[in-house]
C-alpha cells in the first residue's frame, strides 16, 4: 500500500534521502580521495557502538526489559542509540511494543502484510494521523535518563552522529572523511541492518517456534543485525535476552550482555526455560504433521 501524499512525513523522507546521498559521498571519498585506516576503523567502531545500543539497549533492555543494566551502560545506550538516528528510546520502544502486540495487523507500524518495502523503509516516512501511543511505555517514562534523552534526542543525534566523528577525524587529519564514513555511511548501513529485521525477518527464514505470525529465523539477517535475525524465537519468547538461543547462533548482542553480567554491569538476565522452548517446537511439529507438511 502506497501512503497518500498528505501522509508523507517530509522531514523523515528528506533526511533519509540526504543521509543516503552523504553515504554515497562517503564511498566516493574512500575510493577517490583517501581511505585512511583510522577513518575506516572509526566507521567500524561507530557501527558496533551504535549497533549494540539499538539491539542491546533500545530493543532488549528498553522495549523488552529482558535484563537489568547499571546507569552507566543505560546512558551509553542512550547516547549512541541517538547516533543511530532511529528516534528516541521512548518512541522507538513504543512503536516496537505495538509491533509485538499487533504483529501483521493494521496497527503494526511496520506490517509486512503491507509489502516488503513498506516494512523495510516506507513506514518511516509515513506520518500516522495519530501520535505515537506512549501508554505502553509508562515504565520507561518513569526513568529520568530515558525522559532526558527523549527531550534532547535531536541535539544528541547531531552531536554523536556528526560532531563527535568529525572532531575525532581532526586527530589524524581526515575530519570530512570521518564525518562521511563514520557519520553517514555507517548510519545508512545501520538503518538497513535494523530495517532488515522488520522486512527480511518477516519474509524469509524458518518458523521452528511459532507459526502464529510472520516472524522468521534467518541466519543471514542475524549476520547483518548483530543477532537480531532469530526473529521467530524472539516473537515467541520476547522476554528472553537472547535472540539466538543455540550456543552456535550468531548473536553478538547476547554475548555482549552476558559478558557485561560477568563484570557486574548487567544482571537478572531472563531466559525461557528449555521445557518451554521444547513445548513450542513440539507444537509446531504437530501443526506441520496435521497439515501434511514435512
């Protein structure tokens, strides 16, 4: 479904276009001007820091309180989450909780039933006629750090997405390259890694834990999204801090949260019981037998 012109969020649309153009400029800078190793390293570092702030912070800590984190780590998530330019943690979590409660229904912000491209990116520049319902995030609204980040989100995004990489680039004489690569090329890559969970992870992959909705497990999506691609498991067991439940599943976010527990930064990591997981898998197997599907 194509959004009506009067529902286009021109601010979001123009910023998406602007970001993609600067990402292309970043590629051209690396190819034609200079590919300074520290600029490349900063881009990789910023992708990792901002990535885990979305997957481990926005997603698994704030939207789904699957573990506890101390104030320093929560602040880290909020600062670098702002640099991912995906809205404040408060509004991101509100959208995501609606996605889980209304998956594949009209109210789902990134409903895959409206088409792959809607779920992937078009929903971002669609202005819903109603404001984001913050009723589902009353717990987060009581957190002063989250409220602070929501209030100053735009400023924090400008500082940590643009000004900090630019300033660091002066240290090795490549400030513009650092801005283009760590700021915008990294940003656009991060956008599409996150968007892939809304699109690819509801489109391709397996459903070993539930067939109740479109969510699917895909190792390919996990590889580009720091482990978020095991989406069928996540939708069935959203209170589990893991997405990749098997030891061999590629889930760097799970490993990060687990490691932080060992040094006392995170605690109360929640896990679905092996019995509950086996019951879910057995139910799917029974459904497939009943449907004559191998």
